[in-house]
C-alpha cells in the first residue's frame, strides 16, 4: 500500500510483504520483508515526514531502521531468543532524499553463547548510504 503517489515502493513490485511495526520502529511506517534462499531481507519506505530541517532523511531515522532490521537478523540467528543491542557503530556514506526505499544487506559475523556480532549496509537503489556493525546480547532459555 503505497502512501507516496510520486514514486511506487519497489517492494510493491516484487515479492515483499508489508508488516506493521510496534513501538519506536512504528514511527518509520511499515516494515517490508522478503524471504529468499539467503534468509530474510528488510526494507522501509521513507518520505518527507522522516526528514530533518534541510529536507534530507534524518540520520536518526536511518539508525533506527538499521538497529531494528539488523536486530531481526540477529534474533533469527539466535533461534528467536531475546536479544538486545549492546553496541552499534554506524557510518553515514551519503545523504538520502525522499522518497526513498531503504534496504538492509547484512551478515552475521560471529555467534557466541551470549553475544552475536553482525554488520550491515543500508542501500537506496543499490547505492550504499550507511554502514555499520554491532554486538547483541542474547538471553537464552535455560529450560
């Protein structure tokens, strides 16, 4: 369901599925998900409501999506155990102007007993706009 009449959401043209989010991530709008042989992929459609005063997508918005989407990858790698971000190091590579469909490319670097290390790149139209890596704490059930 495209809320921006200027440009279709790329996800609407493929096999992406729209998922509503809760809490802080809901401020981004819907999360777009896609399951492939490589695993889950995540995207978000950003518009003018996500901009700073200069009309550019706010860095905090990109960081929120990055943290949320990468946390979902970590959650899957942790067999859906409770996970929380311990450390997140991000670098902005390019400004993002609306409307923009932002996708996360990611990989799990290392899975330990209580920590998972991951990195990712946010892309718009195939161009990297932000990169980062982080560490997540995993609370595994003792049952």
